[in-house]
C-alpha cells in the first residue's frame, strides 16, 4: 500500500513515501480501515520533531507521553474511511461501513494514553488498523469523508475543553486560535450549545471568523483584551504572551480550559488574580470516551459542518504540512490516500 512512513525524530525529510509498504495484518478484535481521508494536526508535526519535552527537561526530544516514539511509524492521528475487513471476535457487519476512528487506542479511565500515529500506526496510509472499540459508524452522516476526518482530534479536543470547562447555554465564552482546527471546532460546538461566543483571532482572518456566526470578534494586535467585558469561560489553545490577560478576562469563579501552546508553552500570570477571584484553570487533552460518542452522534445528525480548508493526495503530504504551518487558511487541511491512485 501507499504510506507516508516516518523514520525518526526530525524534520519533514524524516517522512518518506513508500508505495510498497505492507498492508498491516489484522489481529483479533481489530478492523482494517481503508483510509479515505486523514486530517492534518500539529501533533503529527510536534511528534515527528519530538517537541513535547519532559517534566525534567522541556527541551528533551520526546513524543506527547514524554518518551521518544518507536520508528518506523506511520503518523496521522485522524482517520476516516470504510471498514475493509475484520479480525477474529469482531462483528462482520462492520465490513463496508463508513467510520470515524477514535484515535485513542487505550484509555486509562477517561484519559487517552496510546493514540493513533504516535504509539501505533495511523492514518497517513491507504489502510490502518483499529480496535472494534475505536470504530464509530457514520455511514449515514451527511458529512463528506474529508469533513469526518476533521472530527477526531480538533473536534474531540474542542469538546473535551468545552465539557471540562463546563460551558453552558447563554454563557459568554472567549475562544482563542479561532480560525484554527480546534478553535473553529470549539466555535461550532459552542454555538450548537447556545453560548455567546467571542472569537480571538488574527487580523487577516477576522472576517472569515465573523462569518462563522460568533457574537463578537476580538482581533489580536488591534483589540486589547482588557477592553472585553468579562466572560464566564475561556477556551484557549494558544498560550504564549496573552495567557495571563486571558485568565484575567474571567468573571469571579470563571473557568479557563487550556489544551495548546502554539504561541509559546511557558507562560506568566499573576496567581493572585487566580485565587482572589476564585477562578479555575483546567488542563485538557483530547477527549473522553463519552465526549467521542457525543461527537459521533453530532456528526451522524450533521449538526456540525467542519470547514475543510483544502485537500491533498497523500503523495503531497509534505506540501500539505508546509501549507498547514503557514496558518494562512481557515479550518482543516486533509490528505486523501486514494486520491492520486484513483486519478491515474
Ligand atoms: N492537548 C490536546 O489534546 C491538543 C489537541 C489538538 C491540538 N492541540 C494544540 O492546540 C493548538 C491549536 O491546535 P489546532 O489544531 O487548532 O492548530 P491550528 O489549526 O494550526 O490553528 C492554530 C491557530 O492558533 C492561532 N495562532 C497561531 N499562531 C499563533 C500565535 N503565535 N499567537 C496566537 N495565536 C496563534 C491561529 O489562529 P488565529 O489566526 O485565528 O488566531 C491559528 O490558526 C496547538 O498548539 C496544538 O498542538 C492540543
């Protein structure tokens, strides 16, 4: 099969295209998924770079669990497709069904500990394996395969943040990184929940973000955060220099949930503003099993419509990831492992 195989920690050149990679053998309890779409995420790039650091050494080369990955590894945390075949002890009625793959291969309680594309091979290939518990039937969803592939990480993380922050209808919720994968997902999910959404975004994307239906747009570099009326919740995926100011926008007893550090992982804030105002800061990674089931139900109903900022054949993964890093688009970028093959 065609696969993008990452050979070690490092840059883009560590990922090589192989047209002769073996289709994986299906084990008991597993399904073989013909991957029709795989969305791009920062975690694939950070994992290849080994950019997660460790508690002891923030500069250490490590995957998200604080240890180096095993190589060779097919990355790609997000995969959607069709079940091609199943192993022993799996209901054969899965064969032919359209699915989203829960990237979490193993949870400890409600916490993901092994995920697709990091601890096991993922979606940047024509086939991938998933346990039966990872398969979620979305055959009847009105979403395209490319839209479905956007859901697991971006929407799963967004829903995890929203649920951990306890966002409720009518609340004022400030979202950062609004044009990005998780931010745009959070906006859609919060709007379906009936929240008053305030989007923090960059100047070039303010208009596109406004069109998503948010109540207010606050532009980085133009609109001081201090000018915003207080909010009930903050959903942050950016970190960096504005972290302390974001926390300070919360009302007394408000809650901020954080899942990302794209503007910088080491931040400063005044802890007096945290405890005197009785605010809560919550760390959140990915989703719980309950969040994922809720997400797939939402996808089946078509209640959310992920914005696909572009699609690429898997052969163009390097170009797709380079585009992804420019951040000059809105929504998610997706690779399609069968696109080129079908066109030739
Ligand atoms: N913990 C988890 O489970 C988890 C899961 C998924 C992602 N993440 C992390 O969450 C972050 C966002 O992920 P994503 O998939 O949404 O990324 P993305 O699609 O690349 O979007 C990131 C957005 O952040 C904003 N941004 C970029 N650079 C910035 C900067 N220097 N300062 C402020 N804002 C900046 C931009 O939005 P605007 O132009 O609209 O401001 C950009 O579109 C990343 O750090 C990622 O690693 C964590």
